[in-house]
């Protein structure tokens, strides 16, 4: 059985090579001056389907294809948008049907993209409980294989390819800043970098309403299951169980909470200074760096997605 491990992460990287982009790293002199350090932006908003999610999705689908072949009737998931797009794209590459349960308030841009990749959409309410229920019902009805958005072995192993690229592209890096929602990308980065380059700190950056650190330490969560934040890609409150285990081992002491105002200011900086039109979630990582008093010398800031409605104003 496939597990989350450095060996499987390396295999995943080879498996998806040529199917996803090796995204560029850029700098911006204006932001370097504002931050007081040399900021390396890892541009995963330029990845296939507009976010890092394609890395994990294509790996998961390729693994399913190899394991089940013709027995795989299709894939099903639930998503706020980016994972749904990525899985629909990945399934299309392998000529497999895809169904995505989406929140009723999912941005139209993201719904249109999923439909463009031939996915069937089913709609739920706007809480995690409602969308998970719709997803489970749909999975049972269709008999499709599940590829969950973050708590999935194949997805996490695939996302680690982003970390591998960072270590090659910025060997002088002394810190990595990554936004956290369900935890798929952040846990992959934390584990891969933690094992390969333990001298590099991985900062997990969250909207302040998420309260990840108390959850990791005490296991307590509020009654609600989503948070109110401009960062629509990471509104889920709880991280996946697989991700939680990784965070407890590698990143328990490097969690940064940022306010909505700090996210908005970071987003405006990215838009106006780098001219990269990223989505609000991608600005969370820069907000974390800017909040840190003792700045690292060569931080890498992951811009995780660029699927933002053209009418959106921060």
C-alpha cells in the first residue's frame, strides 16, 4: 500500500514530470525593500489549472489508473474550487469521468473552469459538513473512486514536487512560507523540506480565525467548520488527519496567524508590485513573512493559486 514518505514523494515527482509545469521563481525589488529581505516568490499560480492542486490531483489519478485500470469508473471529490478544477483536468487527461461536490457559494469562475474540464457538478450548502455529506452520497451513488482535496496520500505525495523544485531553484533558501487550509500542500512542504533540508524553517501561515496551533496542541475545535476570510481557498477550519500528524512532527512551532487586513495589504502588494494577479489565498504566505519580526535572509513565499474573478477588488 502506498504511504506518505520521501520515497513515494520522489516517485510521484517522476510520475508527473512533463504533465505539470516546473513553475518559476521570481523576485521583486520593491517588495524586497518593503520586507527588508530577499523574497523569492514560487509561482505556483502559474501551474496547470491555475494552482498547485494539479500536482497532487494528477499523481492521485495516475496512481488510481495504474492500480485499478478499467475498474476505475470515475473519480469524485468535494472542493471550494481549485482542487475540483485540478481533478477534473487530471481525469480528462486519463479519459476518466469526474464529479465534484461544490459549495453553493463557490466563485462562478471556478465552477465554469470545472465544467470546462468536463466535470459534473453537484451542489451542497456552504458548510464542510454539508459538502462532505453530498460528496459521500454522490460517491455511493456513482461508485466512483475518491480523491479527497487534502487528506489523500496520492495528493500529498504529488504536492511535494513543489518543495523539490524550491530546493533546486533556491538552494540558498533559509525559510519557506506556505498558506494552510486543509493542509495538503503545507504538510507536503513541511515534511519534504524537513527531511531533505532541516536547516530550512517552514512557516505555516493561516487566517487568524483558523486557530491551528491550539488545535494541534489540544485537539479542540469550535462548533463551526468553516471560517470567514477573504482567502476563499482556505476557508475550511480543520486540517486533514494525515496533515495534522505531519504538522505535529515538523511545524508545530512555526505557525503564523495573520489578520484579514494583513492579507488584503499583502494581496495589494503582489498585484501592484509584481503584477501577478494571484488569488487572495496566495497572499496569505506573504502576509506571514511581513508579520515576522526577525526576517530570514532568503525566504521563499509560495504563491499557491491565481484563480480570481476579474471583478474582484481586495
